């Protein structure tokens, strides 16, 4: 995700908060399911609204604004020859296609690290699997309330703009072998530089960290020369358990695609 953010911040931010993650995944799934000659299939604002509002994951106005944003930045384009039709159907631009492929691949790579598997390599050799895998991942995650509604303390970050990127950054700074019974140490944090890095205001980041500290997710060790940030072990475990839901669906989708479509 960080590499994606560095390469294209606007594109990466489509997966950086949980609501936008849900919108992006379902929008992409709908585009993968477009059938030529079937005017009711594919990505339209109406279709996305129907899917998302059924689970109260976003309002109609939020969805319209999201579609407008995708079109403005050319992450989606109107299906050729259908510019005057309503509802307007969209194709996903090549840059967004590549980004979603990288997202699926990186999740498979993470699973491979856990069990020394070869999912990422096989997926890369069979890129057409994404047409079956991604819609299944998206809908399984949307339908599962345990993923759709993150635990309250995890949600402090995930419902915030760029919150997913911030949590990823903090997790990358901890040592999994940390022996402290209650916390993992992150080290000194330059909030001004971090806020600028993720294109959010310093005030917004400070409020986010203050709320997380109030909820017991993190705190600062002020006995050192520079105040050192720590994350509670309970929060890390809660976050990992939530992420495990998504990884399970990614794994199931991979095996379903490999069995149904076979390898080249």
C-alpha cells in the first residue's frame, strides 16, 4: 500500500479509509462483471448505490461524489459508445486495473509469507484469475459484518481519511518479537512530517492520535529524550484478528479461481 501511495497518492487513498475501501472494491467488482450486450450489467452509479446502501455502508450522496471523483481523475471512463445513455456505465482505467491487480497480488504474497506458499507466483502467471477472485473477495467482505464494521478501536483509524495508511505505517515500525507484556514500541514520531507525507493536516492527525490514546490504543513514553510512541498489544491483536477476516476471503477466492479456471 505504501508503494502504491508513493506511486499515485490519489489512487492509493481509494483504499486508505474503510468506507472508500468498500466502495472501491464493489465498484471494481461491478466493472469485472460487465457482460457485452447486457445493458444492466457493469459499473453504474445506480448499481453501486444498490449494492452499498443495502448494507448501509455509505449514503447515496457519498456514492455520487465518489463516482464523480473517479471520473474526474480518470480512474474510470464511460463505456465507449454509451456516453449518452443513462444510467452511464463505466470501464476501469488501465492505471486502476494495475493497482487492483497489485493489491490482490500483495495480499497473496502476505499469505505466502505465513505458510511458505506460492499463491502470488501462480496469480501472476494467471492474471485472468482476478476477474473471478476480486468480485468474490469484495462481496464476501461487504456481506460479513465482522469485516464491514471494524472493532470500535480499529475503526478509530479505519473510518478516517488515510487511516489505513497510518496504521500500516505504525505496524511496520513495531518488532513482533517485542517482549513487553502490554505494548509494542514504535519509537519517536514526527507528526508534522507524517501528516505531510499522507496529505492530511497535522491537526487532523493529532486529533486522531489523541482519540486513539484516549481509547487505550497507544501512548507516549515521556521518560526518554524524545517522547516515544507505543501501541498497545491488545490493539495490535484486535487489528490482526480483523485483518485475518479479509485474508481468509482472499485465500478462499484464490483457491476457488485456481480450481475453476485452472492454470495455463
